[in-house]
């Protein structure tokens, strides 16, 4: 005899409906009408799925718990025991032949002992020895997609990973939730545009500010990553599939935008209830610029391998409607020098800067430079940045309101007669690789 508790099938009804049971006949009529509506909407919404409890015996496959009369979506709460004759739980369902179904097998973390190792298999009504499809995972839910067989009946067997032959082997036990949902047609696409909140100009992805848009989908734990893409030259983006090429399922989404020299504040848009086959166009995502931005970068001319002066310039401009006063400076990051430190950082220039809205005062050219020694070894790299700090000259470094890192990079390649200049986006990628390899 199994140690599993005997359970009966129940219909999960929202608590606010149950609380109305003792009210007037009119309220009872409203309750009945609402319940019918819940059942109708439940076909498309996991939130109103029927919940069934496991009933023993349900092993072997020929003794599968009969849920043929249930309608979808639904979930089954059960308990996977250690192997003593009934370690695999089987459930029998029916649906129109060819219906696309999606199965998720996960631990029931509302219980004291949730299952943490998962295996789910699809069996036809004649109970073959091995499933026609299966999925096994550890510490993450198992997912299985399939079409209902021609006779309209299918059986799901659930066990623990990695009981590949569904023999009930293994010693893992715990509470679980088996969820079955009809697969609706996918979302056609999600698209939109990213702009500057102050100027309204589109933000491109291939050039500065290198705008990137990420797509997330809401689930029971928060948001899961779906895909990402740079914007085009007009700041537009389009998602028509997930990052692995799969379709976009229906549901609630969030679009998040990132751009160099733009703040990660209010940089997202929520898209609620995106429907099957819908081409959802999101509202414009307007990113908030840093108070001071740097553009029109002019790198120095190539430096001979014997060394020389690197003079460069850039333009500091207001990114908002508020005046800014402080200091602007550039740090030069250098590495691949060998030795223990293998790098250094030094100040290239610093000067006061005041910007205000109005003709001729909203931007200013900044000139800077540093000396490149010829004695550095091959593969040495120099990358200047640009920074603006608000406040008096004594403390602007502690209130940075503008940053671009790097502006460009100088590299000394073996066998070359001069240092090579890497402009953006190659310089940005070089710095990214350096940070990741630290």
C-alpha cells in the first residue's frame, strides 16, 4: 500500500466567490453566473485552471487516474514517493485529436517537501512500455509539447529525473504540480521605437548610443528573458520569435531599452495580455539621457610605434533641459604592460564646464591629450574616456552626471609601424572583453 494520502478531485473557485455563499438569492445568481464565466474564460487562462488532486492507485499505466472528463487548462497536485511499486504516477486525459498541448511538471513549493527532480512522459492509450516523448530536468521545470493522438486520448506519466525508462527507480520523492494547457497560436510580433526623451530623436543601435532592446515575458516567478535586438537607424525594433527561434507565446510582456549614456530609469514598457496572432505595437520608449552627453568624438592621428602625443577632442552637450555646472575630464586606461599590475590609469585632462539651454551655450568642445611612450611592449592598449561631474571643482568627481567609456582605443600590434586606432563600436567591444576577462 502506498504512503501517499488518498485525494479527490476538486474544482478551484476564487475565494471571493466562496465568501458570497451565504448571501441572498440574487447574490447566488451572480455567483452562478460568475462561475460559468470563470469556466469559459478558464479555457484560455491558466489563472482559472481546474485543480485536481492525485488519487491512488494510479500505477501502472493501465491504472492511470481517470481525468477523461476534465477540461483544460488544468493542474494536478500529487506526491511522488520512493520506489515501492507505485513510484510513477499516471493520468489519463482526452481532447480533440490534433490539439496542441503544453505540459509543465514542477515542484509544489507550497508544500514542506517539494519535488526538485522532474521527469514527464507521454503515453498513448494502449500503454506502451516506453513513452512516445519525454522530458527530464533537475531544479527547473520539465516542459513537453505534443499533439493529441488520433483517438483523442493520452496518458501522462510523472516520475523523478532520471528514471528514463519510467520503471519507478530512484530514491527522490516530493510534492509536485502537473499543469496542462492547450497551446494557443503564438504572438505574431512585438515592435516599437526607442527615442531620446528630451529631443525626441530616434536612438540607433549600430552607432552611438548603441541602443539595445530586450524582451521579457511574465511568469509566476517574475519575468523571464525572451530575446534581444539592437534598434535600426530609426530607433525601431521588432521581435517575431524568441532568442532560440521559438514562437512568442501569448501573455504579458515587458520591453526594456538600454543605450550608452542613457539612464536605466523608467527604461521599460509593460505590454499586457498580448494575444494569439497579434502584431502588438508598443508605445514609444523614451529613454532619459544622462544630464551631460558626449558626441562628435575625434580620435588622435595614428601614433608612430616609437611613441608620440595623442591629441583628441569631443563635444559635451546638455542631455536634459536643466543647466549643468561642474568639471569635465578624461581618464586614460592602459593595460597589457606586463608585470603584476599589467595596467595603469591616469588623468588626460580636466577643465571647468558650464552648460545651459540656449544658443551657443548647450554644448562645448573639449580638447584633451596624453603622451604615448614608445617603450611599451607590443599589444599595449590605451583607451580614454570622458566624464562630467556636477558641482564645484573640489567635488565634481563624486557626482558624475555624464560618462562615455571608452571614446576610442589605441593598440600597439606586433610588426606594425604605428599604433592602430579602434573607434566605436570596436573600442566598446574591446573594453567589454577586458572587463569580462578580469
